[in-house]
C-alpha cells in the first residue's frame, strides 16, 4: 500500500486555517484521492481537554496530532490538518516521517488576526495588558513548503488553490508514486468535487456575458433551450425569462438547489435534470431549438465531449443552434497543475484544455456548420482570472 501524504496547514489563531484546509480537502477528494480532514480544535475537544494550554502541554498535544496523522497517512490516506501546533521539533518529525509531507504556513499580521479573533484569544490578551502576547512562545515555521499571506485580496479559495498546485507538483516530483490516482479522475469523483463547490454557494448568480451575447443574437422569440453543465443555474434562470429551458448538470447538489430556487421564485418555465449530458438521462425533451454549454466542455474528457456533441445533434432539428464557450489550450492555466494527458491538467480539479482549430474542424462530423467562432481572452473575466476561451456558434445541417 502506498503511503498517503500529509498537508499541515498551520498559522496563528485567526489565520484562516480551518477554512483553507476544508477547501484543500474538497479539492483533493474531487481528484479521486482518499482524504481525511482534521482540525486541531475538534481534536482537542475529542480528547476531552486532557491537555492543558501552557506551552509544554500544547507541545505534547502537537505530537499527538503528528502521530495520529502518521498513522492515518500510513494507511494510504491523504491527511489535511488545520492546526497551530507551532513547534519546529514537531514539524521536523512530520517531515522525517513522511516523504509526502507538505507544510503550508498562513502568515497573517497580528492586527488582522486580532480583528478576526474567532476564539476571543486576542480580546483576552488585550484585557491582560498586551495583545502581542497572544501566541507567545510559539515558533513560526522555518522551512515551510509555501507561505501564504492569507488576508486582504487573497481569498480562502485562492490560498487553497496555491496549496493544491504546489502539493500536486510535489507528488509529481516524487516520481509518480502517488500521482497515478489522479491520472483518470472518474466521473463520480468529479461530480463529488462540484457537489462540494456548489454546496458552498460560491459561484456567481448573474448571467454570464456569453449568455447575454447568445440570447441577444442567436435565440428565436420563444426558443426551446437545453443547457448542459448548468451549475448553479445562472444562465438557465436568465434564459427562462423568455424561453422554455431544460437545464442538466451532473451535480445533484446543484440541481437540488436550483429546483428549490425555481420553486421559491415561482418559475415554471425551467426544468432541472440531474445527469451527465451525453449519457441516457430521463427527463430530456425530444427536440430543442438551442443546445447551450458554457465552461463545461473543458471539464469533460474527450470521450464525454463526443457523447455530448452527438446527443446535441440528435436533439436539434435542421437549423437548430449549438452555442459553446470553453477554455482553450492557449489559456495560462494550461501551464499549471499536474499533467495527466497531453492537454489535461489537475489543479484543484480536472480540466481538459481544447485546441480551438481542431475542435472547430471536428464539428462537421456531427453534422454542424460553424456560423461564428472566436478565440481570445477578455471574454470571460472573473476577478483576476481572464482565461483564453473559444466561442463557437454552429447550426445543425439539414
């Protein structure tokens, strides 16, 4: 049995360890790795407060955490732990015991930590006379694998992404001993990642620029629309104002949330169906005027893409429209994460970066002729992310 890794997310109280560690663990699960998430506060509670809070007692407890992690990772499970445990001797033991040990230090200024103060530690220290004494005697990491300034413009998601990318590179550098589990992320594992993603309700809810562009230029007056990979329904709800919509997604969490929203808002012009478009799914219409997919093709394997295009061709009559937007192999993310194929990468989740010219040429075999095509950045900006995307509008031939 191959040994699992250990990701030790550390920092002073208020650094954001628990939130970041949770996102990291969800990302790893989405890649198909068996993961256990531990939190220092929960562990202290489970152990029945048998350990005190002075430095010596805290060090004893830190060693307990370390050895528990060693036991679990020895069974082939990746451990992600959020803990202060700021003692260099403990971290050195971690490093010596596990070749896949990864140390992430969330470095947050005292003033920011004191403003957050989730446990009241800094308020208590202030009453005692000096807030700077909070955490006195603890030792900042000397040799962390990554230091993240987890405040200001840095979001927990961005911090977790940085940890995941660096950890995956460590796996790859280990000679592939642990990386094969990531090589073919199963459909089930990818669905698990998106269930966790949409469970956090992080996705934007306003319609995408592509949806607005398509509805204004390529929809009829009252079109029958099928969207695959609808996610949280941002575009499907937008389309449903004037059109009849069927929205499909593999994530059961996303579909259930969308159904609740439609019910709460009294929206009757949209049906949400759970499943992977291209597979046999109950509840799909026999024919539609438009098949729409945004940011979903690059989350599919090449075989899944072919199945989706074939299904679109069967649903669309002559003159029906196929509207697609996806990341291409010119996107900067192509150079990040672990390579699991010629154009496939795993960062926090799986992506397949599509060669735009080859994709456009392939549509002919499915009975489509291209009306409009464009590949560039500036079309799908979200925060600091400005991906290179392809936009394709194609018509089903007679």
